[in-house]
C-alpha cells in the first residue's frame, strides 16, 4: 500500500539529498508545495515527489542550473516528464543488457 504523505526526512533519504535542499527548492520552485500542519511540519504528496524527481533529473542528469531548471519546468512540464521517463527506461534497458552480457 502506497503512502499518501511522506515526511521531509523520508523524501530526503528516498533521493539521497539533504533536507535543506528540499526546503530551498520549496522556495525556488513554485510547483513544489508540500502541505504543512499547524506546527509547520511538511508533508509531501506523490505529486510533490514527482516534482522533486523532475528537479533532480534536470539538475543532475541534464546539468542545468537551478535557474535553467526553473525556466524549463515552468515552460514545458510535460516535456520534462517525458524526457525523464525516457532516460529511466534507457537506464533500465542498459542494466538488463549488462545482466545478459554478464550471463553470457
């Protein structure tokens, strides 16, 4: 069963990044808006996690600056998502091919 909300520590460990990065990105990217309770504790939804994945893809894989990533996400959100899916599929195919190669 998939969770509806994730804490900041869960999300940070999920992507192996610092919690401070998530807090900073929340200020920089208008698409990232985790819910908060009365105490101010952040709760990330699956939609937030998809947005974080896209930010990481643009910054780490595409080597964009934060400004470039912000521009790209505000202009072509669906294009970024398709590119990210394509790169993930290709990485999975590469892993399968390496496994087959090693088995031979």
